[in-house]
C-alpha cells in the first residue's frame, strides 16, 4: 500500500523555498518529514539534539532514497529565539514540537511552559522572518474539548471546529490544557498581523507505525504497549475516542501547508473506537503473541482504584470520560483538505506488527514459531 494518498487534483507543491519542521524527530513529525522529502522539499529540521538526529539510520536512508534534502538545527521550545536560525528563508513552518504525556509530576514545567512559551517563541521568530507565508500548528482535538462529557453539552452533541476546550486546567487534564492554551496564543499572534496565515491540524489519537528503526518514546506507542504487556490484563477502561492513522496526519499537515484555500482549524480523525475494540482487533490479528484484555472494567471500580494505578486517572477524569460517548465531525478536513482517511484497523495492525518486529513486544517462548499476524 502506498504510504500516502493521491494529492488533490491541481495541488502543486512549490519546493523552491525550504520548509521548517519543529520537533522533526518526533513520531508524527517523522512521517511529515518523510512526506516533505518525498515531494522534493529542502527540510530544515529543528531538534533538541542535531548530532544524534544526523546519525539516525532512517535519516540516512531517507537522504539516500528520497529526492528532498534535510538539514538539522538545534532548537529548544524553552529557549526564546532558538528557532530563528532554522527558519531562515523558509516559506512554511510546521510547528509540531510539544510534549505529549498524561502522567506528569509538574504540569506547568513539563507540559504547559514548553507548549505555550514554545509556540510563542516559534511565532515570534515567524514574525521576524519575512519569507514565511504560512504556519501549520499541530494542535489536537483536545483543544476543542476537555472531557468526553463536555461533548454532550454541544449543539447536536458533536464536536466541530467551532468548539473550544473550556474545562481543562493545569490540575485537571493538563495535557489538553497545554494544547488549548498553545493554540489560543497562536491564534492571538496570527490575528495581530496579516503577512502569514495560521492553519491548525487538530488530530484525535494518532496510531500507526513509525518511520524510525526503533520504537519511539511517544505516548501513542506506550498506550498500545499497555494492551500487550499486562498493564491492562484485568480489563480496559470503558472509554472511546476518535483515532487516526499517523500517515493521514502527516498528509493533512502537508495539505494544510500548501492548499491555497486551507484556513482555520481542522479536526482530523477517521474512526471512533472503544478501547475494547482495539483489544479485540489485536486479539484477532495477533492472538499468538499476547493474551490481550477481553473485558471492560466497571466504571465504579476504576473510580475506586484508578488513581492508585495511574496518577492521570483521577476520579474527575474517570467520572467525566468513562462511559461518555465521543462524537466529532471530520467533514471540514474531508472537504477543504480532501482527506480520505484510511481505516484505523490498518494503522493498529501495522503499528503492532512493527512493535513485534522491532522487539518492543516480547513473544512468549511457547508461542514463537512460524506465526504470521492473523493466520493462527
Ligand atoms: P512525540 O514523538 O513525543 O513528539 C513530541 C516532539 O516534541 C518531539 O520531537 C520532542 O523532541 C519535542 N519536544 C518536546 N519538548 C521539547 C522542548 N522542550 N524543546 C524542543 N522540542 C521538544 O509525540 P507525537 O505524538 O509525535 O506528538 C507530536 C505533536 O502531535 C505534539 O504537538 C502533540 O501534542 C500532537 N498530537 C499528538 C497526538 C498523538 O496521539 N500522538 C494527537 C494529537 C496531537 P525530542 O524528540 O527531542 O524529545
């Protein structure tokens, strides 16, 4: 299967100027960088450790095999002005860098400051870099709502691009709070000028394989690993959310960066799945590899013991998210960006196959042999 969709008719990528990707070695940014290199762009990759990034084998492979070029720059979200050098001459800035984690000790330091001060710093650099005409911000669908329970209060009980997260705080749902505050600041800065346009991509839970030769330390992978490593062996929470293939998220960024008509926010997801659906799919495809959870935990039990098992699982989080439906409208992304989403089952299957291949999931000895996914 081709890793990306056909471009919408009439969309030509102007590769004459370089483009900047912040956090270019991240999970989502890895696919975006690859897509840009496939189209022949000169990619300025801003990362915390350019020395390490330069030596990564997947980067060497992309340099060898793809028409574009890549150059690394050192930058940190917490160092003001550190993106200015990487941005020189760039036409489009893709700002993806932002910490994604739920279980943090110090939300302000670990999530909110890098997300908000980092976005401000990147956009301050955009304001002094005359070549930039568009900024694509990797926001999140959690900038449109805080808890699943919020969705039932919306008109039609469905999320769309008009909605804003008004319920998260530094103490309750700090990651959604960090993404909401970062996106709000971005709109404020964008609306104070008229040289460059801000377009946001607001993905749901991103799943699918990585471009690296190792499993990245990204939340999406640690979540799927929990289905296989025994963390969820007693059962999965009664939770559902919108999910999307990482390759579609990369494509949405590219189109948001270059389609002349792209503007505003874009909710990006393909399917709504319950955690038990994810587990059932993993069981159907890979049951020889792991005993996947097969029951849904009662909400009252999670409410009682959840906070002891996982500090992000506070009682308000359990009350406002478990057994609350998740509904959203992705029609803007399908119409304005021409997105045709691949099935999330493909993303999960490809992701887990890769986790086995790269040794992130240990196959019990008794089960090793000639197994192929889905053929037992
Ligand atoms: P990831 O692999 O952990 O990427 C996060 C990136 O942010 C990494 O490149 C990381 O750099 C960078 N970063 C963090 N703190 C930084 C700092 N102080 N200075 C510079 N860079 C810093 O996770 P991801 O899933 O790809 O997330 C990428 C973006 O997508 C984030 O904005 C996230 O909020 C958004 N998003 C993700 C999902 C999802 O389900 N995965 C859903 C919606 C939105 P290092 O590589 O140096 O650590």
